[in-house]
C-alpha cells in the first residue's frame, strides 16, 4: 500500500512550516533566492505560527546587529588595573641558568 504522503506525491514547491523554520534566518537576512523568499512570504501570510517565528527572528537579528555595532568594551575595574600595572612594573626577567 502506498502512502498518500510518499515523497513522490509531495509537491516540492509547497513551503511547509518545517521548511520555513529551516530558512527563517536566511529569509530575515535576505539570503534566499527571490523565488524562495516569495514562497516564504506567501506562507507567512497564511500561517500565524510561522509569522510569529519570523518576527522573533527579525527582532533577534536586529538586536545582534545593534550589539555588533557597539564596540565599546567595558573598562577594567580600577583595582584590577592597578594590580596588573603593579605586577608589570615589578616583573623582571628570570635569569637563565649559567651555562656549564
Ligand atoms: Zn507555517
């Protein structure tokens, strides 16, 4: 008996929730082909669950982009900085053992 869902009977052009889930970040980043992006757009117009997932992915990507633009690293606490500077000032190379 042949299943009605056998791979030969599944239309590959049908965008499923699973395929949208796999492509959602590529879609948000504009990395899909125009045809694939159009398929995802059509699916999102019909599927609330995937639209929620796409909006969440969009927000995450936007936050990551903002974070990547912020290149200011937090300064070391003054006590740590003083300690490291004192260690560097006191550092002396260890003399090598006298050659025999
Ligand atoms: Zn869906």
